[in-house]
């Protein structure tokens, strides 16, 4: 009955389309933020400018997250359950937050040399975000088959990121002095957390599609 009501009122209340537009805008920022973070850790030039760029992108993402919450408060009937709307935007926002925190460690610890392992993990994160972005672009016409396939792909990439993280931390522990090791590990831990968050976002998206297909 509730599903029928959503479809009926959806003909008159189109605000749910705005949620999908905001999701698309947010994940696009995540993609830009991940690329900027990769440039930061692999090139290690223009450090102040690159961190400032990532910070600005994270603030822009926060603004979109706020817009989603405000729109949710004003919306009567939505195609997607409100808790799922808020859960998805929160996971998307966690991606940019984690990338921003990783970049902040460059400033906090005064990192000035390339962190190639971070670049490898970020390459995997960029792939994960690309898949999520492609799925969000298909909303509201995303099929369950496509969503489940995308989840499997993101899950495999998260496992890859975890493997890269473990190898990089082990290598750093064996080769670096204590202070440098702590700095490197904090960066890698935050990027590994970002990969986990990407999987969480894809899980929420897959759940939304599954509910919509019932």
C-alpha cells in the first residue's frame, strides 16, 4: 500500500528527483576529491594549494549534505525511504570527509615525500567511486541486477585496498623510524577507512534498489 502511495503521489510531488540530483552532485565531488588526493600523495608539489582544493571540495560536499537534510525535512512523499536517503548521503559525505582527513595529515606531520602506497590505495578508491557514480547516474532506473553486480565489484576492490593497506603498513613498520611510521600509518589507515566507506555507500545504494524492486 505504501509503495503504491509513493508512486501515486510521485506524479504530483517531484521533489524525490531532487534527491537523486543531489546524490549525483555529491558523488561527482567525491570523484574530484579522490583525484586531487592522488595528485597530492604521488606528486607532493603545490602541497598547500592541493590541500586547500581538497578542503574546498569537502566543504562543498558538506553543503550538499545539508541540502539533502533540508529537502528531506520539507518533503511529504519520497520515492526512497527517508532513512535510506539520509543514510546514503551520510555515507557519501563520509567519503569526502575521510579524504580530507588524509590530506590534513600531510600538513599535520609535515609529509613532503611521495607516498606511493597511498597512491595505490587511492587508485583503488577512484575505481570504487567511479562504479558508485555510474550507479547513481542511473537512478531512478537502476536495476537490481546492475546494482548487485556493482556491489560485487566494489566489494572486490575494497578487498584489494585492504590488501594494499596491510602490505604498505608492514613495509613502513620495517623500514621507517617511529615518527615517520606513525605519519605514514595514519595516512594509510584513513585511506583504508575511505575504501570501507565506499563499500558502505554501495551497500546502502544496493539496499535502496532492492527495496524498490519488491
